[in-house]
C-alpha cells in the first residue's frame, strides 16, 4: 500500500487513523455481524451512531440546544435553494459575492425573490474579501448570506460582516471545524462535509430553532423544509448512514487533536509553512491579498502556464497529487484541510524549493 499526499479541494484527504478504523469495522461493526452500510437506519445500532455523532459535533463546536443539527443530503448546493425557501418571508435577501459558490447561491436565490448583491470582489477575480463593516443592508432583508471560506480562490473572512441586526447565513463547507466559531453569530451555518469532515454527499446544517417553522414559501417540497428533518431527527427519509458514521469517526479524531482550538493551532502552523515559502519564493507567488488568506485552500502561480503544468505533473510523480488549480483560475491550489498532516505540507514545500532551483 502506498498513500499519496492528496491536496484535492474535495472530496479530500481523510485522517488515516479514521480510514483504518473504518476498515477494521467494515465486515462486522462491533459484533453485529454486518457493515454500517448494511444496517437499518432504524436499528438500535445506527441510532447510537447518529446520536454519538451529533453529541460529539455539538461538544466540539459548542452548539447550544437552541440550535438544531441536521444531517441532510443534496450536498451544499441544495442549501442554495433550501435557504431561500425556508427563510425568505419578505422575499428579500442580501448576498455578498466572494467567489463561485457564493455566486451560485446568489443566482439560485433569485428564483425565489429579490436577491441583492450588496458587495462583491469579482472586480479582482475574487482575490480579496470586501470591507463588510458598513454595507447597504436592505431594511426588509430576511437574511444576509456569505460563503465564509472561498474554496476556489483561497480567501477567508477574518471578521464576520456587520449585518445590522439581520440574520447571518454562512456556507462554511471548506473551513468547517478548522477552527473554533461562535454559532450564536449565525442564523444558519452549513457545510458540505466532503472538504473537511467526511465523504461526499451530505451537508451538516446548524439551524437556529426559531427559524424552523411551517412558514416557508408555499411550493416548498416536504424534503426541502428544515422542519421536516428537524422533527424527524434527520431521519424523515433514509439518511446517508455511512457518511454519518464516517463523520462521527472524524469528530472523535478531532477531539483527540485537542478539539477545534487544537485544530486551529495545527492549521495555522501548516499554512504558515506554505505561505512563508510563497512570500520569499522567486518563482511561486500566492494569488490572494495577505490579510484575507485562507488556512485551508492556498492558490499559487509561477506566472507561466507551461511551468505550472510542468510543476503539477512533476509533483504528482512524487506523490503530491491534485495540485492543479480550479479551471476558472489556473495555476495551482494546495488544499491543506484538517486531515493533511504537517509532513505533507513540508514535503510539498521541499519539492517546490527543488523545482524552483531546477527551473529558474
Ligand atoms: C464544494 C463547495 C460547495 C458545493 O458542495 P456540494 O456538496 O458539491 O454541493 C459549496 N460551497 C463551498 C464553499 C464549497 O467549497
């Protein structure tokens, strides 16, 4: 067996310890004679899995009882519709567009009401986070929407926007559980789990209890109502059982890393190794405004398309894979999520140094 260092933006690297545990339990989960993939979601065994998964998530992230934790399908993208369907009472919402994912959410919301783009960083290819201290928030906005870490462009809000009392809704797909956060600042916080937490195909939505009502847009399908899932403990229909089980294992792993504070410390150290190198390299350059740099997604370029391609190929030959930048940006992107070990980042930087010496 030989594992690579996988810098994919998602689905992404998972902790090796977690994969090994899953492997050990694959054929016979704790003496029940079957895999978690094969068991009924109504079984006692699975009930205890989902309960522990939720309890560990709540403990890690400090989620109080006034917030529901929902395990939903359709990935992060389905939330782009579910959020307006459930929250647009006045049919008005304000969006801050800092990348492709925020833009998609904003475009989707336009189907359900007036979705105002109140700020954007598209003028400079989303390489920064706009000043959000005094935005023209609409008086009748049902919520203000952000994408907190921009996976494709590598920017992150270091300070949440001033929503002037309006509800904040945030997509945290690519920074989920990478550092502590204060859930009370949000109405809804959600993320697809395949970036930082587990396998693809599920989203965890943390929704303030008072926002979960029957007062949704009239055509909202049953499956798209938060209340449907909240009332049924995320088991209105068959949930993504195996994904929930894997997320649970990752939560236990994060607890062993010192929780979110421990995770943040490790993530800052890892990112510093890469950014410090980029800041002094004569060949590689980071593409993002320094103050807004993400700890999770690090885009960089050489300035030459040919060299970029050569680098990506040569890195892959050394077991440093999935470093190609998003098709809309080009260059390279190293996603260094929670599960990427420091060793992986150091190996990448050593390889970049060598490549620079040989190709400059
Ligand atoms: C990947 C990603 C999405 C889309 O997730 P899906 O689960 O594929 O729908 C949405 N938002 C952000 C910030 C992402 O990184």
